[in-house]
């Protein structure tokens, strides 16, 4: 989930500014706070939440963690915070330690820049996560999977959560085949976990049948022990309502055992993030 307050004096939400592409900039016309998420999600069974970096482009990334820790005190969520650190920067360790002053800081997402997965400076910062038991969130597409495999093998003790099932951007047979081959490569690496979420971003008119091949592929490759469910809310709220997402995944997973369903929907995430 992503919470944001467009009027926060110290936080900047770069992807949701008026000059960004439609429809993402529509998010910036309002706030989305923990109270909003609770109203939408609690009636459908949400009792814990993991927040992933939203304040992209803020001068001080620790400010978002500081704000979210106050949100937790007032609302009981988020139970884990995945914040931003520029892992290429010389002060990466210092920024990580500042984040760690806050109890619920559990991981890092750094979109970084350039060919960062193989960049020496990025990897110098990346390896610090092992010292603190932090979880890495990586947004990689199928073209980058060989590099992600190498990163994961180089740092086997760092758990890497692949964002949004590898961000399948297009819905053609050729693209699907390439995406599937890339996902098969990384599925062989034990410290890579597949987060199944955000499929509406590449398929704005999605249905159960249109996302099913992607969900089934991820589950078949990674198994229910290395997949986690997420909603990418409220970004995917641009393409459907919350109940559609939850009910569709309940339908897709109806033939799994109770243990498999529990692992996919919440237990894996609880274990990975220590919540």
C-alpha cells in the first residue's frame, strides 16, 4: 500500500505531480491516508499492512518513515515500512541507520538509475542490507532478469521481493512469452520472492481471465511458499475498486489448500517482514 499527503510540508510525490502522465497524476488530486485504506480494506479482512515508498523525490527519504511511524501510532498501520535509500550514495549506511531509528522500518526500495543492478556503487550499498536484516524491493522487468539473478546469487542472504510480478507492461503473446522466460530464470533463486500485484497497471480493463495467466505462472514457478499477495493500492484503484481485486484473487486461489491460501495472502509477508 502507498499512503500520501499531498500537503505534507516535507514530502514530495514525484510520480503524482500535475506534469506526470495520465492516469498517475490523478492520484495527486487528493490524499490517500491510512484512514482511507482502513475504510476500504478492513471490511474485506485487512488487519496488517506493508507500506512501500511513495514519497519519491523528497529531499530527505527518512522523513517519510518518520511520518509513517506517527501514522502507525494513530491507526495501527502500517506494520512494516519499505523506505527509500539511494544505495549508490556515499551516505547510504548513514541514511539506513536513520531509518532504523523507527521500529517499523523493514526494507528498502531504490529505483536507482542507469544499469544499476550490475553497478558497483549500487552493490556496495545493497550489501549493507544484510547487516541489518533488511528486505530489498526490486522493480525489474523481464529484460533485466539475468542481472537480477546475478545480484541475488551474489548476495544470497538478502531477501529480494520482486515488485509487481516483474511489471508485465504489455499484453501480447510475444511479450508474455518473454516475461515468462524471465520469471522462470529468477524463480530458481531461493532468495527471490515474487510479489503478485499491480497487474492493472499494464491492463487497465483487466478481468479475472486476463490476469489469470500471469498469476498462475507466478504461482507455478515460485510456489505458494515464495509468492506474496499485494494490492498496489491506491495506484491500482485507478483501474478497479478494492473489492474487485480481493474477490478476484479469492476466486483464482479457491482450489488451493487453506495453508497455501494463508501463505499467499498473509503468512509469507508476515514472516518475511517480521510482523
